[in-house]
C-alpha cells in the first residue's frame, strides 16, 4: 500500500505559491535558464497533450504557466503538475532550476530513469515523483539534497538497492519508496535521519534483516516494511520508537518471538505482524488494545493473561455540540494539529478553526462529466453545520460523539492519519450532504448505518484500509452524486442496489478486492460520467447495459478477470474519453462499433485474448492519443488507415499475430512517440518512411519476419531513445551509423556492421553521441547534424583531407547535459571549444585520449567533479580553459606535465587543496589564472621559474604564508593579483614586485621587503 500520509503533500504543493510566496513583480526578469528548463520539460513529456498547459511556451510570466510558482524575483520555486498526463522522460534540464523548492509530478506516465541532475537543486524541500513508470535505480546523487524534507518515489518500477547516501539528508521528514522493485538490504544509514516521521518501504523485494539502528529514529510515527523478503527477528530496538503510531511488518519472513519491547509503543494505532511471518512465543499484552491490528490472526496467546479477559469499548452518551468537538480534539491529538486556532478556547465555536456554525441552503448543479456540484447560500447564525479539517494532521480514532452534531451538513476529515473504524453513529447525521473521510488509515467495515443519510450528495472513503463488503444500504442514498470507495481492501460483490442511485455522477471502486460480476443494474445510472472498477477480482462478462450510460466519460475495467466479448453496445457511449479494458480474459473480436466513439482519446484493450483483425472503423477515432492492442491474438494486416490518426502518440500492437508489411502510412503519425510492433509475423522491409516520425522515441520491431536492409532514413529519428530490430528478423546490409548512439538498442545483436566503415566512422559516432547527450534538437544551430552530408558541413566541425575531425567548435550553442566520453574517440582533434553552454556532470577522463589537442575550452558551463588527471597527458596542449564552472577537489599535479601550455585558466570554481609545485615546470606559460577558488597553503616558490609569465592571478582564495621571494624572477610579469580579501599573507612583499604595472599589492596591507 502506498503511503497515505503523503497525501498531505498535495496540500503543501497546492498552497505553495498562494500562501508562502508572493507572486513575481511585473518588472522582475526571469533568468532564461528557468524558462529554458521548463521548455525542456514540456518537450520531453509531451506537453501538447497535457491535461492542463495554460500559458506554457507563451511569453507570459512564468508564474502564469500552469503549475509554476515563482518568487518575487521571477525565479521558479515550485513545479506542481500532478495527474496531468505527462509522459516520456523527466528532462535533466530541471537541474538548472537553481531556486526550486518543490517538485510534484505524481500520478502521470513518466518513464525512464530519475535524472541525477536533480541533485543540483540545492534548495529543494519536496520531491514527489510517485505513481509513474520510472525505472532504473534511485540516483545516489540525491543524497546531496540537504534541504529535502519530503521524498516520495512510490508506485514506480525502480530497482536495485536503496542508496545509503539518502542517510545524509538530515532534514527528511517523509520517505516513501513503496511499491517498487527495490532489492538488497535496508541501509542502516537511514537511522541517521533524526527528523524522519514517515518511512514506507513496503511492497518491494528487500531482503536481509531489519536494521536495529532504526530504533534511533525518535520522531518516527509511521514505519511500513510490509510485503518484502525481510528475515530473522524483529529488533527489540523498535520498542524505543515512542512516537510510533503505525507499524506494519506483515508479509515478510520474520521469525522468533515478538519482542516484549513492542509493548512500550503506547501511541500505536495500527500494528500488522502477520501475513506469513512465522512468529513464535506470545503477544505482548499491551498490543491487545491497539485499535487496528492483526494480532488475533497470529494464532499466538497474549503474554501473562488468562482466557476470557476482555477490554470494554466506549459507549455513546448524551452530550452537547461543543463537547462533541472537544471529544474530537482529544481523540485526534488536537494539540499537534496543523492548525488548531481557538480550539478549547472561550471563543465562539464558529471561530474555532474549520468549524462553521451557520444556516446553509443548497442547490444541486452538474459540474463536468459525472460530478455533482452544489451552490451554497449562507444566512444567519445557527448550530454547527460544517466541519472542515482536511489535511490538518489529525491522528487517532473518530470519536462516537461526532454523531451528536445532528445539524452537520459538511464533514471533511480527509487526508489525515485517522485510524480505527468509522463510527456507526455518523448514520444519525440526517442533514449531512458531504462526507469526506478519504485518504486516511481507517479500517473495519463500512457502517451500513451510512445508508440512512438520505440527503447525502457526496461520500468519499477512498484511500483507507476498509474491509468487508460494500453495504447494500448505500443503495438507499438516492441523492448521492459522487461515491468514492477506491483503494481499500473491500471484498465481496458490487451490490446491485447501487443501480438505484440515479443521480450518481461518479462511482470509483478501483483497487479493492471485489469479486463476482458487474451488476447490469449499473446500466440504470443515466447521469454517470465516471465508472472506475479497475484492479479488482471481478469475473463474468461486461454487461451490455453499460452501453446505456450515454454521459459516461471514463470507463476503466482493467486488471480484473472479466471474460466474454466486448459488448458492441459500448459504441453508444458518445461522450467517452477513456476506455480501459486491459489485463482481463476478454475474447472475440474488437467491435467495429467502437469506431463511433468520436471523443475517445485513450483506448487500451491489451493483455486479453482478442482475435480477428483490427476494424477499419478505428481509423475514425481522430482524437485518439493512445491505442494499446498488444498481447492479444489479433491477426491480419495492420490497416493502413491507422495513418489517419494524426493525434496518436502511442501505438502498441506487439505480441499478436499480425502479418503482411508495415504500412508506410504510419509515417503520417507525426505526433507518434512510441511504436511497438514486435512479436508478430510481419514481413517485407522496414518502410523508409518511418524516418519521417520526428517525435518518435521508441521503435520496437523485434521477432517478426522483416528482411532487407535497415533504411538509412532512420538516422533522421533525432529523438529516438529505444530501438529494437532483432530477434527473428533476417535483416541484411549495414546499420546506419547515426543509430549507434541510440541509448537503448539491440543493434549489437544483429551481427551487422555499421555503414561507412571508413576512417571517419568513429568520428561520426562520437559526434552523434554528443548530439544526443547534449540536446542536439534544441541547439541554437545544428545545421546538417545527423544528415548524410559530409562532416565538414556540420555546424562547428572542421575536418582534414582524410575526413577526420580536427576541430569541434560549438560555443554559446545551448548544449545541455553531460559531455559524452565518446568524444575521446576523436583522436585527430586539435581544437575543442564548448564554452558558454549549459553542460553539467563531470569532465570525461576519456578526453585525455586526445593527444593531438592544442586547445581545450570548457569555460562558463555547470561542470562538476574533479579535474581528470588524465588531462595531464595532452602533451600538445597550449591552452586549457576550465574557468567558471563548479569543479571541486585538488588541482591535479599531472597538469605540470603540459610543457607546451601557454595559458591555464581554472578560475571561478570550487577547487581546494594547495597549488601544485609542479606548475613551475610549465616554462611556456604566459597566463596562470587560479583566482576565486578555495585554494589553501602557500604560493609555491617554483612559480618563480615561469620566466615567460605575464599574468598571475591567485586572488580570492585562502592562501597564507609569505609571498615567495622567487617571484622577483618573473621579469615579464605585467599583471599580478594576490588579494581579494580571503588570502592571508604574512611577512613582506618582494621589492621587485612593486614594478608590476597592474597589481593589487596595495590591498595586502604588507610592507615591501628591503632590497637585497
């Protein structure tokens, strides 16, 4: 189960701009780096198809772009795009948003790896990438985000081990890595997170023992390690977690006795120890009183208590409205609510935070597909009618006394940490219109007494731990407009009585354990706009009666056990936007009637047993963005008419029995990003026209019967990231050279050579790697790059008579990303100039292979890490400029081997350590610029050997000691800077240096030495 408490994050991010930061002033100028980073995100995640993209890519101020918050200077500090249909990969350029404090990209369709560039966001406090399809490992670089308080990566496909580097994030309060594929041991380093309140690592593949060091997390309130492969004993040290309210260790391989120390956890509201753990011994008696537990299922006795002992529960007694509110305050830890203004004070009740004591009239209206809105008319003072405490950090059980607020019209306790059962006394709130209890930890059954709330218009219980069946009594709520029961543990069948709710606009029962058939009575819900039943255990056929729901916009039945055919009656759902029937047991053919769903944008029928051909009528779905038909038994040819679906971004047909050629008409799909045709029986050649798909990122054609050569036109696919052509395809010829740089491919398995195996082939591959690694499609100028033209016509490239690259000059060209190590293959390169771009990451050590290099310019980027000592092998180097980056570490002593060097500039970095004495061997040096670093120690006397030196710049460091008298030998020196305020020299200044025309020696406040 994903972390329920993390739902509070939505409130934090949503309120970020409104309550924490003032909007940018009209005069503020947003740095281009921020705007460019957002544009990169838009391009990388299919921005044109986002649900909301108001003002994006416009000239409007960034704080008017949907989901973007800025500070008073115009810098981006918040990015909130949850549930916004982002797809593709997270742009590494987000690392350039230096002022960013909150990132919320949850519940989208993001894929690929988490960019390590996010580690550059030094001010980041909130990072939520949950509920996506992210893969790969968690970057250890995230351990640099020292201000991070929230980290939520749950419900993805992340693998490998949890980086121990996360233990360096001292400000972390919430860590949710649940529902991934993480393996290995739980790092003991997490025990150093002294501020941690929530740790959820559930539903992964973690193994080993539970680190006893976790017992040091004194502030921990929530610990969920369930659904892993943890073994050995439960550490008794967990009994020290005095603030712990939630402990879930179920579904592991834990053994031995339950530590008696767990009985010291007096604040526990939930404990789960079962689910297959072979525990022995007895259960600590104190755990008997935990409101939500599974200890009765362990088959173990309680320690030291005889049979027949009982604990009495509370009873409801007469009380006043004020007393009912006081009971709520005490039962839910009111002293630690996020906002408890005036509670328990002598102020009038309607001045207590979240309490409204007014008389209210209501008018029902419709607002969007399937949702009923209510307009409110507030009049004179009256009793308590509304209680709004959403996201207010309520913890504990809902008290029975709330049943005495009989005039209550609105009760919102959602998005808290409430536990225990829903009190049946809420069924006495006869005037209630809205009941929000979702996104808590409520357990037990849904009280059938709620079926007596005849005025109820909205019931939200999603995101809890509710068990049992759905009460048929809910079918009595004839005024209900919205019923949300998703993401619980509900079992049994869907009550046919729900078909009586004729005003219902939204019904969500997804992600439960419901079984049985879909009641045909649901076809009577004429106002229904949303029906979500996915991820249950439903069986039987899809009722054709659902075709009567003509207002339906969203129908999701995926991941059940439904069988039979797809009812052609679904073709009557004229307003349908989304139809998801994937991962069932459906058979028969695809009804051609689905081609009449003119508004359909997403159709997923994958993972069934469908046969026959693709109906040509599907080509009428001109608004379709995603079409998933893979993993079925479909046959025949792929209809060329699919080329009419010009808005299509994703087309998945893999794993069927399609035959015949690949239609060249698919090249009309200029918005296509993902094309999967693998594991079929397709024949013929790969159409060259596929090279016309400018946005294609993934192309899968494996395991067909395709033959012939790979079309050279595929080299035009500049955005391609995945390419799979092998398997049973008997391809011949050579592989277009430009495809060598596609990051994820099976080209090495084809047994084919790359085309153009001449002297320039390695150079071409290296340049293609640079293009892809640094955002080539978005360079300021990229003329002829990746074209078939000769390399010397590519922008910034110079070649010799043999076609080998001798010059690479791309300064001020908007290169972004890391320098690829493949540049080390340009062995004839004499000049490399990448100055003034936005390059990140480390300088590749492979550049040390460029032994013909005469000049290397990498200044004014965002390069990090140490200077590779391999650069000391560039014997022909005459100029080395690395200034104004973020380089760190010591200056490599190997730079003293560059005896031809005339200019060395590494100023404006974060270099530390001492100045290598070996630099005194650079006899040809004319300029040495080391200023504005963190260099320490003394100035090496060996610098006095640099007889050709004209400029020496050491200011702005932390140098100390005496200025060497040997510097007097620098007869050609015309400029000398040693000050800057942070150097602390002692002694006197060598007398001869007072003749240097341009110096700052007067700032040193030192006397000149007497002439010898």
